């Protein structure tokens, strides 16, 4: 597939889950993919799988909350692959708790990992994209941006991504850079499995309850988010910018 021929993509948090599925799909469709994750071992495993399947990928260990590391990693990707066309801001964490029990650490770490990292990665990437007069940025918001019990920190960060996306679309649009977000509902990954266990449920029961609250009566799979990210990162979405697209099985 040649959808992303000669395109280079960075996918953050690509060591597992939605990020790994996105890295694999972009590579299948011809992109050279930088698999970025805090966990270098996981990034390496994902990059190896992509290469074994005939794709082009390299692993980069990087903490996306660390400004110097983000700048350095972005520069290394450009050096290794000769440019940067697509940035997928996917790295994220949850530290759920009701407000009265939510410590400052949980607030700060969720805001840093889910929101400040997007600012850092966009700022590092735009330098190359503006120069090339081309870029595609897609960030992971969440349905939780609309409000979710026990997720004041996460909801604030994911709503912040929507405002950041709308603003960067205005600022970067004149340079041929499209900036969009996707907001998934319940997707079956390690993140939602950890939530299930934390609330004392089995993963199966937790998913079943989420499925019943979803019009499509099932939870989503990482690949179903990856395909929407790939669309927004492609030239088929060339006149779409500043949008947040919900990928949530029809839930309102
Ligand atoms: N799973 C869902 O239901 C769901 C729903 C809505 C939004 N999202 C968002 O989608 C994204 C991916 O979610 P997922 O379910 O695949 O999560 P996940 O926990 O399975 O994977 C997240 C990845 O991010 C990496 N990461 C965490 N902190 C990092 C940091 N500081 N620097 C670099 N990498 C870091 C982790 O090592 C991990 O590999 C997240 O932004 C999440 O908030 C997920």
C-alpha cells in the first residue's frame, strides 16, 4: 500500500495498545515509523514486528514529558529518516480518583503525560513541518473530555487537547499542517484492563458493562482507532483540520 509512501511518522506511546496498532497500520501503508515509548523494550519489540512484516520502523526510548528528550528524539528521527511528516500524540496514562482523594501527584502526572507532552511534541515537530510546508498532527483525546467520574485530571487533559488542536490548526494551517484529534470511547487495551482491575471487576465484566452502554453493543479495538488516525494523517483528509473525531461506537 502506498498511502504513506515517502512519509515519516512519529507515534508516541507506541509500545502497546492504540499506539502500537497505529504504528503497525501506518507502516503497512508505506510510512517509515518512529516507534516512541517510555519503555524502550516495548518500542523495540513493536519496531521489530513491523520490520518482520516488511515495514520500515525504528524504536526510540523517550519520556514525552521531558522537553530535552522530546527535542533530541525528534531531531534523531529526522536525521535517521530524512524528514517528519506525521506526528501522532498517543502516549497517555490514567491516575483515576474522586477529587477529594486526588493527590497533586496524580493531577500533575496526568496533565504532564497527556497534555504537556502534546505541546512539547507539537512544538518540536512544527519546526520541521513548517520548513517543509507539510504536516499532519493527530492527538489522542478521549470521550472522557466530556466528563467522567473519577477522572478530573484525565478529563481536563483530554479536553485540553481539543482546545490545543483547534488552536494549532489556526496557527499551523498557513504552513500546510493539518491538526486534528480523535476521541475514543472504551477501547480494549492494557489501560482499560488496569481500570477494570482497579475497580474490582474482571476485564470481561468491565468490557461487558461498557458494551451495554454503547449503541454498537461492543467495546472498540485498537485497530479501529488506528484506522481513523491513519485517515486523518492521510491526504484523503487534506481539508480537515481543527477537528476532534469521536470513535466511540455511537455513545453520546
Ligand atoms: N483505551 C481506551 O479506552 C482509550 C480511550 C480514550 C483515549 N485513550 C487514549 O489513547 C492513548 C493510548 O491508550 P492505550 O489504551 O493504548 O494505552 P496503553 O496504556 O495501553 O499504552 C500507552 C503507552 O504510552 C506509553 N507512555 C506512557 N507514558 C509515557 C511517557 N511519559 N513517554 C512515552 N511513552 C509513555 C506507555 O509506556 C504505553 O506503551 C492514550 O492517550 C489514552 O489516553 C484510550
